C-alpha cells in the first residue's frame, strides 16, 4: 500500500495553465497507451484539491462519454478545500480541510489495502510530502511547454530523497518517470532503471 502522486506535467514543470486548462495534454496520446489502466486498478482512495475537483466538474460531460457517469471514479475521494464546492450526485466525495495527516488515516482505512492516489494539485501533493506520507511520484512528462502555469511540485527536494526507479516512453510525446520517496539519508544500493 502506497500513497502516490500520479500526474502529468509539461517539460517545463507545469500541470496546467494559470486558468487550469489541460488542453496541452490531450494531443499527446491516449490514456489507454499510458500506465493509467493498470495504475487505477490498484487505487483504493483518492485525494484532490479544489482546482482539480472543479476541473473534473467542468469536464463532466467528457466523463459521461467515457464512463457513463459524471464522476469518473468508483473509489472514495477526499477533496481538500476551504470553499463551498458543488456536489456531484452519486459520487463518493468527502469535502475536508486542514491537516492532511488526519485525513490520511481515514483514507488508509477506506483504501482497504490498496494505494492512495494524490490526484492533484502540486501543492496538495507537497503537503503529503511535508507530512512524510508520500511514498512515490509517478510523473508523465509531455513534449509541451507552457512558460507559466500551475507548478508540478512546489517544494524544494534535494537528492537523495527522490530515487528514480523507472523510465518508460509512451508514443512519441510522453515519458513516465517513477520516483520512490526515501525518508532517510542512508545511501541505498542503486536499482536498475527499466
């Protein structure tokens, strides 16, 4: 069981534009070509920030086309927000605010041995990292740049904390990097990068 930040980023380290658009991402390939189908099978609970949740709500018609539901997830989802947000009927969404450590405990119970997915944004993933709760980063880097936007991971993290465990190409426009988060400063033997 891991707490994982699984996301996509531009080459210059942005998740989305300043106005939360992901239009840069969609031309780069199909979700079915990525590791997402395998990844989501092992997810038991999700966490997301309010901007990510609002993006899903704004794009719910696309979710209906792809999944038959306005909410694309079957797992319980915790949405961190200090604002009142619209609810999606039938979605198992729990609106919370405050310390991620407190909420993480409830997520672990609900995940029932499966992984926890930090969907976004970058600052929320950083809060889980700051609390020592983030185990893995899975970043799909796209062949696009924005110059400005919502940052991938707005934290200073220096080596050897992030340990690269694999690199994988998806088509001609995406590469997936996987990093384990190491919480100690003891050098560990290198694992082969696949």
